[in-house]
C-alpha cells in the first residue's frame, strides 16, 4: 500500500555489537554560543553563508517558472524552476537601490521579476534584463550584471541552498555525506507528500533548538514519556558522521523483540538525522518530521516543523486508515513540539541572567558538545 522502509544493505546501527555512545565523555561549555552577538555575526559569515540550508519542498517549485522565496540570518534569496527542469537561485536584492524585487513568498509560472521601486527587470536566473531610462546610466555600471547567484540543489524531495554560490560551494551530496544519504535515503522522502507545516517565532538562538534534537535526555521530564520508553531509550546509539553531521537510533520499546531478531532500525526504531547546521529529520517507519530552526538574529528564530507522509489512493480503505493514523500522530506531535516551545520560553527568561554561565553535559549529550566545537572550528578557519 505505502512504502515500508527497511534496513536492507545499510549497516547495523543498533544492538549488542554496537557502541552506543562515541568515546567523547562528559563536558562543559560556555553559554556564549547562544547569546554572544559577535559570535552570531561570525556564524553568519563563516557558517550560515557557506553551508547547505533547507529551503522547502521540491513540490513547491514543480513547474517551469515556479519560484520560492527564502530568508535566513539576514539573507533573502529566490529559487526558481528552469525550463530544463533544473533550479536557479539568486539573492533577492535589486542592484539599483537595494530593495527585494520579488515581493511575494511563492508563485507559479514567472517569466521575469520587476522591482516595484524603479522597475528594473530580472529574468528567472537573477540576470538584469531591463532598465527604464537606460540612457541615463553609465553602460559599464549596468551591462552584464545580475543579482548574485546562490548554489541550489535537490535531495530527498527537498530544495537546498548555499549562499557561497555555485562556484564556491561544496556539493550538497558531499555535505550530507554517504552515511545519511544511504540511511535516511531508505525512506524515499522524494516520494512523500506534505501533510502539514507549522511555524513559530521563538526568542532563543537557533542552536538551542538544534541542541534539543541532539539528545533524548529531556524526554522523561519534558515530554512525560512512559518508564518503558525511557528504559528502552538507554540503548539509543549516537553517531557523529562526516565530522559535522549526526545520527541516532532510538529502539521503540514496544518492538524490542522484533528488533532483536533482525536489528532493522528502519522498521523498529526512531531514526534521527541532523545535517549541520540546522536541518533535523525525525524518521518514523510511516512518516517523517523535519525540524528547521531558521536563524533570524542571535536570539531570534523562525522555527518550522514539517510533517511528510506517503501518498496513496484515497479510495483505498487501507490507505484511508493509514492517513487517519498519520493525522493522529501529527496531532500528538503538535502537543510534543508545544512542550518544546514552552521550554524555549523558559530559556528566553534566563538568556541574559548573570547566573547562567555554562552548560554541564553528560556523555550522552556528546552530540551537543561536538556540534558547538564544529561551529567554533568553522568560525576560526
């Protein structure tokens, strides 16, 4: 009826032969990564402008001329579908006097974009193709110019962008890395459809939100999971992959017997993937949530939560039952994410407190420590 992901030839990720926690150990770290505006400016330049960021679903730009706007950390870009089926991306900044010239968030079938301020015209790749009263400008100032291009690509049914541009950016597949491409690829996200997407404005750093998805220690106190869930989750395996991305696999307590028979984490575990710096995939056997905290400022974040499911025949009773189950899962998840939002509000209350100076991390919070070390290393380089 719908695709059922299985481990297949993917390496075993759980079980008695697998080391659950990397050899990292407990640690402490400063609060500065969440609150220091100077560090945020360095991240904007050296991390957020050089890595791959999630923009939206490929289905949002399905046809020629379809376009999608995206904003993050002070940058504003547009991604458009080209006649050859590929994508183009460019900064949404008019070269004349600086306003954004694509004024809407999304649209279909565009052939060109006209700046509403003075009427400068750009094609769907960002190239300047029209200037009113052109004779009044110096030819060398306006000949052959364009809004700067950004690198864009697709994987898993998602559109991604890299502000470094097509010539400077590493490839998207190289950035994601073989481990996640293979493991998360078992779900065939490119075949899935959007059930819903929610958006919140959160008064904390985007990194504080990523951190919440890089550990499961909080689930007992914050989400009030059952004791059997907490006990089973002690066998979660944590991975640092490609030196900047992360995976973890949480055994589902109600399927421990089936898991022990074949160690198929796709069928019997929650599979969790983080693509640095801010894209989180929470994969369940029948559906996936994608958590996307988009930085606005040092302590302001636009937080998107996507729910994607498998397509099917709406006249098939089995598929109708599947969609009803997925909707019920989604309704429950909205409650769970609401609990996360509540704790972000509590973090906001203390982000300038003189009593908040450092974070004390357990060995099972090693992905948090490594994430911030990676951020610091990229800032230094």
